[in-house]
C-alpha cells in the first residue's frame, strides 16, 4: 500500500486467497495510528477500531507516552486492517542474479520470482516475475517464514522460549465491571490478559501449562491436543478470575503458540531482497507490538524504495533500513523478555513474597510506555540522520524521532491544524521553518538572510528538483494581527502554509507550540524525512549544513 | 433526506434536472452543522466545507455563540450539500381533497399531485401521485414560489425592500491579507461583504445603486442590464476597497436580486400541505441564514411527519410546526431589517458623524450571535414543549432549546463522547437521567424510587412501545473507580449507555459537565425530542409529569 501510494509498481503475493475475517493481529499502537494518519487513513482506523483507554486490573490510563496524538490502543481484526490495503495472491520460488554489475544497476531487474497459483480446475498456473527488489513480510506460517529466509539465506538468532499460550476471541457473558478495559489478571495459578475488541468481543490470552499441550510420548508441543473449550477450561480452573466470561456466541477465533524471541541475522541481501515484520523478528504478542512492528518496518522502507526506484537516491540508502529497524527489533525483544517473564511468574502473596506485584507490572508498563506505544522509537545516526550538528538547539525535538503532534493555527484563515497533518507520507522532505517573532528586527533579518542563502545556486533547493521538498513556516504571532505576507514568498508556497503559534478563535485548541517543542527565540530550521522522522535541526543561518546533508545521498 | 432516514415513503419533485454545480446558498451556521451531525453527516460536511473562523474587517472570532459545538461558519456550494441528500425531478399541479372526513383520516391519501416531466424525445410524461401530505420547499424561482403558495392558497406578508444586491463567486488575484476571513467592507460609496469558500474561491456581495439595474423607461429592475463584469466595476469604482480582487479564472457564478423581507401568512393547510424554507420566508442573504432556516424548518417537521405517518401521534402535532418555525422566521426578518439597514447606511466619517461605525456593526453582530449561529433558537410552550413545571431546576438547560455539546466519558471503557452524539435524529425521544453521585445514599434511594415508578403499569415506558425511547444515564463519579453496574439495569440498556462527568484519560477532554449544564446535586431527568430540543426538565421523583407529557400527544 505504502509503495503504491509512492507510485511504485508493486506486485503483491500472498499464500492466502482471502482476507482474514477474524482474529490474528489486532492491536494498533498510538504511533501506528499516527502513521496511518500520515497516509490519510487515520480517521477510518479510528472510526472502525475499538478504542482501549484503560489498562491493567487496577485502572490506569492504558497509554503512558505523554506526546501521543492518539493516547489509546486500537483493536481491530487484521482483515479489516487489510481492507485498508491490498488484495492477495500466492507465491513460490525466488532467484537472485549473481552478476555484481547487474545487482548494482538501479535500472536492472536482477530478481526472478516464480509464482504458482492453484486454478479452480485443479491445475497450477506458473508465472515468472522479474523484479528490481523483493520484500518478504509474511510470518503466520512457520514454513513460509522459513521459505522466505531460506530463499534469502538468512538465519534467525535467538531461541524459542518455554512459554506456551492460548488465545481466543469471544463475546463474553459477564458482569465484570472492567470487561471493556484492558485487564491483566495475574493469579497464583496462572495469568491471563483481556483486551476489548470491536463488535462487543474481547480477546483472552491464557497461559497454558506445558503438560496440557505436550505429547507425553515425545514431550513436544502438540497443538491437536488443544481446543478452545479446553482453553476456557484452563482459564476457569487454573486462573482464579474475578469474572465469569462464557462465550455468548461461541468462539470467534482461537489459536495457541510457543513464544519465540528471535531476530533475523540480516534484513536484506544485496539491497535487492528484503524481509520485514514477522519474517525477521518474533516475540510474544502480549505487548501488542507484532503488527505494529511490521507496519513500521514497511513504513521505514517504502519511501527509500521510492527514492531509489525513481533515481532520486542511490541504492546505498536502503542499508539504513536494516540499521534502523533491526536495532528496533533488538530493543523490542529485550523488552519482551522482561515483560513475558513477569507474566509467567506467580503474583506476590503472603506465602510468596518474592512474587510479582501489581506495582511491578505497572512500573514496567509505564517505563516502557514510550517504547510500546511506538512513540519513543529512535533512529541512530546515518547518512539519512544528522543528529550531531546542533543536538541541543531545540530541546524537545529529537533527531531520529518523529515530530510530536501540536495544534497551530493557519495565519490566513485561523483554522487550527495539527502539525503532523502537514507531514503527510507523500515522499517529500518537509522543511519546517520556525521563524521566531517577526516583530523582532533581528528575526526579520535572519529570515531574509535564510531566503537569500536558499536562493543561491549551490542551495539544495536549486540543485535538486523542487518537487522533492515541501516548506511550512511556523511563526510566533497573534492571529488577530499577524499579516502572513510578512513571510517571504519562498517560505510560503501557498497561503495555507504559514502557521502561527497561537490558539484558535475558541481559545481551546493550540497555543504554546514553541514552548512545547522547545524552539528558542532565535528560531530553528527542522528537516523531516518523508516518513515523519526528524533528520536535522539547525539554526536559521545554518542552511549550508542542509546543503551538505542532501549532497550526502540525494541524486541531483 | 430526513424523512427517508425516518423510514417514510418520500417522493421528491424538483424543477431542476441536475444538482447545482456552483453558487447558490452556501453558508452553513454552527447549529446546522450540529443538526447534520445528528444525522451522522457532520464529519463529511466539515471535511468538504471551507471553515470560516474570523469575521469583519477588524479581526474577531466569526461566531459569538459560546456554546456552539462547531464555532465556525462553513461555506460549501449548494450542489455539494445536495449531494448529501437527494436526486431531483420536476413538478406541476396539486389538488387537495375537500372531504373533511378524508382530511382528518391519518390513513387517507387526500392530496393529488400531477407531475409533468419533459422526456428527451420532446414529449411530456404525466404522472399522478396520491399522497398523505405534500411539503413545498422551493424558492429560487419566483414563479415556483408563487405556484407553491397559490396551490396552497397562502399569502405572503411584508414587503420588497429597495435594496438591490449583486453577488458573485471567483478566485481572487489579491494580496489582501484577510482574503481568507469573512470581511465587511463598508465605505462612503457602498458596502461589500466577502466570504471565503472552498476551492480557493471567495464570494462577494455588492450593493448596487438603483440606477445601475433599473430600466430608465419603466423604472423597474431589469436584470438583463447587469453582468458580472459590471458588478466588479461597481465594486472597483464605487466601493473603495482595501484589496485588489480580480478574478484569476473568470467568474464562477453570479446573480443579482432585490431583497424582500416577507413571511407566509400560514405554513400549512389542513395539516396536509406544508411549506418550508424560501417558500415561506424571504430575507437578505447577508446574515447567511437562508439555507439554514430551510434545513431547520425541515428538521423540525421531519420527525413529526414520521410520528403521524407511523400512527404514533395524532395529526394535531403537525400544528406545532407553524407555531415553532413561523415565530423563528419572524425573529429572522426582524433581525434582517436591522442588519440590512446597517449595511446600506454610510460609514461614520468626520463629515458624516451620524454614519455607521464598525463598533455598531460588531455590537449588532455579537448581540445576535446566538441567533445567527442558530444556537439560540427557542421554541415556545406547546403540546410538545413543557417548560412550565420546573423552569429553574437545571439552570443552564433551557426547555425549547437544543442540548448544548459537552464531552463526557463512558463509564465502562473511558472513551470520551460528546453528549450530542447520544442524541441522534433517529426519531426516538431521549431520556437523560442525571443521577447525581451514587456515593450519596439519598441519590441511590432516589434512583431506586425512579426505577420503581418507571416500572409501574401507568408509566409511559410501559404504555408506549419501548422502541420510541432511548435512555442514557449521566452520573457523577471518577472513571478510575466507578462501577457502572451501580446503575439499575433499566437505566443502562447497554454498557455504553452510562456516562460519567469526568475527564478522559488524557485529562484534556471533558469534565465539569454537571456544572456546565447547571445540574443540581439531587440530579435531574431531561426529556429531549427526536430533533434534539429539550421538552421537559423534572426532578428524579417527577416521573408522573412525564407520564402526563407523553399522554398529551402520544398514541399508545
């Protein structure tokens, strides 16, 4: 979907013939909702999803990342989310050329994929696709994961855990007062996680004792030994639940699984074959990160693909996909180990003073709030991330992190807008010019000097096609007085592109944006990547630094 | 559209063959946006419309009704608004039966309408429709207005004014800094109103000197003497504008008109033929009320039609349409006279100290803010409005006015909701039970007594089918502690129907709702009509009054 929006010719292959109707991944973290909104799809997601505000069995806000634009978890079944993207096909067979020259040529098609499709009459249709790149993202079926990584010759590092879990979706018949909140029920006999979902349903994750699902002869996990009724049985007898949650319409979906905490040794081969999502990292679903990690992998890669395929940047920028996203997966697995272990331990009681207390859960949950919400994800220094030049100029914007949401008002018509909505994932670099206050003569001079330098022949704006950049100016000023024509024409390509740090006419939306971001009186110039991540923060007289930054990777 | 949503069989006839592509009515006041939202259409209207926040040539918030949920004027051409409702046909000929028995029989079809439609081959197709009722709403063409009222034998009261105006839509080529705000330009040589619109356009209303458009031989207005170029000429030479607003893409739409300030002597005949909108009231378009008045006429009538046609209420409730909406039109015309006169007078200058000052305009604008936004509309006492029983029980809710917007949180899952979204125009009466604080034993007792009385055989809930009522409970309480099961089952038909007067988990939405509405500690019971207007406010022990109220008009 992301690549299609970028105008890239995409061929999607999937083992499944139809969309997923129930179950599967469903937790959508606040950052993923922000990303959907950047593609213009956040409203629909918010409309269709079940909003989860409260979490844990002692009520507390479910999201503890203060800057989240959408401070809620959303729950929506994977099929509904897939409806917001693509239809599906099936696949087998990948050949990658060994010719170094062909591999290095951005215009070549060195990947050969052989697709097999079962036709309704029972015969198999073969199709050979020649591609510039292939991205493997699947993960549901172990054999597919294996196939994707084998085809790419990529090993998995890490190990399977001994934690076995069952999971099911149902409409509960209950009078438990917190059934519409996210609940962790942690008892002496086991733990259980409840997450409310759309259509009156809840999802229950249940810890299974090994004996329940292991074949006594082989000692191995045997999924055929389980049924959803047995899962509920485990819940009722093993876990002392403060609720009565019988299904009213049967079980909508269920499965069981062994948690693996593993990560692919590499994420790509020759910058031609890539893997993303469950194909390259597995972990427990407790923290609700699986689908979100996958989507953010693709979000990170999509614009880079588009730049390379359009000839706007060299293939080498694709290496940053692995450096940025493999680090994230490592952090995720480290977090998952802490979290899954807490889950599997017994609770603190008079008899077991070393058990896990609710306070420990809450503290862990809150400590990692920025991470689990997806908000605190931070990319390290690379050819695409320049965080070294002025690290403390803007104290609450961090190079390598996304731009936090903030309401500002349009100078020309006083309409309030969230700054994130000025950063759509449209594959342009966003240039945010925080001018400071035009009533200060020194700021006017600085802005004039900035415009002059941006108009020089060596300016990136003149060296690279203008279509790759989008300029928004954010000024200090009062909406009742400010004249947007004070902003030089170069910095206001349209009347709607001058924003003010002021409240809207109702006085309830916006205001104090400079303070929120920590923009100094002398202003700042902030460069944001097409995927919404800040890559550079410089003073208004630092445009030479931007020229160097873009010269580092952008084809002119 | 409103009737269709109510499940009423509707036949729409229109002289026009296609939707309006440009121009015509376009100003949507805050109350009309609230009404659209009650039909589930507010989001689309807000997405497609141009939002106007600032007004008058000295910047000031455009809307001065503090309780408006949407404190903006929206501008969107009539065709786009019509897309949100129906296709169109054509009409001629109405016959109304003279048989008193047939007229009084709610199941009879005493109206005969003959429709003529021009077929593409040039012949005329005749169709005779027998209807229970006919509603005439058109007003653009004087002959249609005349036809509608003649067919119904209804006279217009009031008079044509001598104010002649031109109006046009265009994309201006200008550097006027306030071009995206609503501007009143009032000069010694005339006045002019600018309103920003969608697609970069603005609308300009221009005062024309009589001589420009009158035939010198007859002394009568001759529209053929005008062209949009002449209108702009008037603007440029006669009005000393602080802007240069040449059209960049030609004139998108224009017209000229004489302002009439007139009102139909009656709004209906035999409760069978009704007129609404421009068919029954004409006034200047300056205050942007035309389309809004029409829509609110229909909104007032729709649910009453539905009740009568379904047999839920006697035909007599239709009489309240005229008593409620004709009073509104009278108020509108009184306002319009003040406003249009201000417009036509010269501004105050050194030479003309008796002229109109900007302060006078601002003051008039603000004084009538509640009225022009549609928020302050107030219906008088009738069989449907019972304002006499406890007039001061809830100090900031007014019987006869709409329920003001306020964010509350759902007790079960902490999702914030606007109370207006619990009052959809779905043709149910809404019963809002403000319980007070359940931690007060006296409140628990009162609620138990209320439930007991509502369960009695003589209770309206038992006498009338339950499908006509929708119950929402609003309690005082803390979202971290409140158990929604405290609310008796009768008052919570679903877990989502218990709201708390508390902020959401972010602490930014909601809170202080009891204080905002002025609900006393002892609680209150508020009855809201299907169109969102409050009809009764009583104490929790006053359910006998509600039985009387519904017995006054509702068929059991």
